[in-house]
C-alpha cells in the first residue's frame, strides 16, 4: 500500500527572526543558485510589499533564469531584516 506524504517546506516553520537568519544563511550556502528559497522566508507577497517591488518582478528575478540586480538583493535582505556582509573565503 502506497503512503501519501506531504511535501516538506522548512520555510513554513520559521517562527522567529533568528530562524529567518539561519534559514537565509542556509539558502546562501546550499540553494545551488535557486534564489527563490530566500523569498520563502516571509512569502513572496509579503516580500514584494516590504521591498516595494512587484511580485512578478521578484518571481522573475528569483527564478532559475533570473538575474536580480544588487539593488534588488539589498531590498530583499533589508525587507527580511538582514544585513549583507563580506567575509573572506576559506581557501
């Protein structure tokens, strides 16, 4: 007998700002170029509202074929309550 399983989406379980920061860091490390994971931290509609960008523009920018501007990335991180910081790569 086949089991029916629900698709797991860790973004649905973010409860605090600390959870969002940890999720964002994991996305940057493991998303493999799929930036749409980042938007799931708050939801695309809320992120569009908080950034002042249209959700269509965000979907396009965050798609696998998208190429968001640095301004868009900064608006998104600010809307998520995050800061972008530079760090040296451990090579």
